[in-house]
């Protein structure tokens, strides 16, 4: 119950299916600047290994005749990048640009000159290497994220060759002549290698999960509703963010209102969490019959002014004490309607509609029905977000009690309502706030940690702004 209440506090509303997202995220240029080094590590992992080259050709050398050569594969040992940038490619995706990079690689070689065959190894040092690659982003089947190679250009400015073994002294003399053909061939292989890496990422994304079961009652759909919106300043993603029942999927009676995120280059992430998310969750738990609890006397604070015994509740029903002198009682609480939550700049407003059925517990453990009440409450609250936990605070605005039926004569409902109101304000709300302030751990998402997060409440949604930190 505390976790559900906290979710309702964070993502607060009565607003009917919609194309508007329940969650809308914005990635800023600051996030790209931080993520650039991971993009460079990916580039290194793609290039810094052995590559099949199968380079063959021939070159006519002045005075010496026809030189045939073959380079079957190359091994990249070192990739140094001093000048790089990552930015948004409008309406497409993300662009990674590398300039003035240096590559050191080695290769086996074979050559034939004057019918004399030779072979050995060669070390190649490439300088002034430039690569510009664009990763396109879109939405695939079932709302899965999709990527493609939207463009690639590469250029190797200069090469230095050092042949070893065989008649390397001769080929080192010919190195200036051989550098041109080899540079052109290496240029042809840089972008195809990046394309292959992106295709592998495409294959992974085709099978990525876009929903997750949270407990025996509910799961959440976090599929993309549309292609990400990419501008020159930021990238926006629209996520469904709807809860659905495990084993059943009934259309929620709520819809998400549009979310207008502020224009900003920082922090890294802006996330709008609409009240639709919370209300779809409440709809699922209510429909699944999960919103019910049994309260016994030992669960109440000793100082609570209303104890679950006929002696205490008999103050509001004289017949109860007469029929069952000083017997223990229990309450069965349930939601008769789903909770409704709305988000406003001054706070979250939660409306609860409950029923409380009281039973007398006889010495033989038989439960005898005593009375049934409708109890409605209005609560306000505010969420609290830290780097690792989510919490909040709440206050009780109003409480109303109405008698539905009674097996022990009429109840003094107004007096019961006043005492219950007092007890909840003095004992119940402070206890709930202690638990909410302690908060609950945030789930780790691909080893990303929130850094200096903030929550502000808007009309219809809560806005989370935060930097991110990657923890290997």
C-alpha cells in the first residue's frame, strides 16, 4: 500500500485511449556531451581488433616492373582521439564526429616482384583520421526502439609504413609509393565496419522487452508511441507508460494530457510523468481486487484513540458492547472505487473511496459481522527524489464516514468520524510521513545513477530533471 501510495504521489487525476504519452523524456546536449566518451569507447571496440581486409592489387614501379601485393587482414592496436563531438542530427538521430585521430595497426603482407615471392609484417601509423557517423533513431515493431546507419564519411590523411621480415629493406624504400593505394583501401573499410556494428545493435533492439511485470497483479508498458522527435537542441521520446493487468489487458478509462517540456540544454534528462501513469496503475490494482487489507488490533499504535475492541467501539454503538462484551475486533478495508489522483503546481491531490467492514472475533475465532461503513478521504502530498531513493510527504485534508449497514443497532457516525479524523491526523499521518520520508530504493537502470535530481509539479504531470552518472 505504501508503494502504491508513493507512486500515486509521484505521478499524479482524472483526465479517456490516447496518443499522448504517459511518460515524455527529453535528452539534452549536456547528455550527449557526457555520453560522447561512451560513444568513443564503442567506436574503439568496433575498430580496435582484427579486421579481414583481403586487399590485393598490383602497382607498376618505375624501372622495377609489376609489383603484386596482398594484405589479408589488419589488426588495430591503438586508436587515439583528441578531438571529437557528438550532437543531434535534426529529424534523424545523433551524429558522432572525430577529427585528427591517430591509429596504429599491423598487418601481414605478401608480395611478388620478378616472379620472386616474399612476405612479412607491416606496421601502419595513420594520422589526421576523420570520421563522421550518423545514427538514425526510430520506432520499430511493437513500439521497440530502432536504429539504422544514416550516414558515414571517413578519411585517412596520412600513412607511415614500416615493413618487417622478408625483403623489407626494399619495400621500405618503396613505402612512399605504396601508401596511396593502401590509404584508399583503408578508407573504404572504416565505414563498413561501423555499419556492421550498427546492424548488430539493430538485431539486439528487435528483441528488446518493452513491458515488465511488477508483481502478481500489474505490469507496465513502456513502449514508444512514435518516432523520437529530434531537433538541433534535443531529442524527445514519447513512452506509453500505461499499467495493465497480468493476464488481462483492459483499456484504461483515463488518457494522458499533453506534456510541454521546457527548452533547456541542461541537465541531461527531463522527464514528464503524467497523472495518467498513476491512475492507470490504480485502475489495474482496483480491477484486480488488490486494494484490500485486514486490520487487527495489534496493528494500531497503543496510543491511538480508537482501539479494535468492542469496549472501545461500543462508545459509538451501545448494543455492540452489550452483545459482545470486551471482545477483539478486526476491520476489512477495501476500495469501493479506484483512487483518483491529480497533479497541480501546489501539490498532488489524492481522493480515496473506501469501505470498512467491522467484525467481532469470538473466542472460537469465528468472525461475526458488526457493521459496514463508507469512508472517503482527501489527501495532498509532494514527492521527494534523491539520487537513490524516492519518497514524499502527505497530509490529510478531509475525512467522511457514512453508515451503510449495521447488525448492532445505529452508530453515532459523526462522533466516530471526528475521533477517527483526530486519530489519523495525530498518529496515522505522522507514521505514514516517517515511512515516506525514508523512501524506497530506486531501481538501477543499466547502471545509470541519478545525479542531483529535482521534482517540480506542473498541471497534469510531475517534471523530473536530473543529470546522469554511469557506474561500470
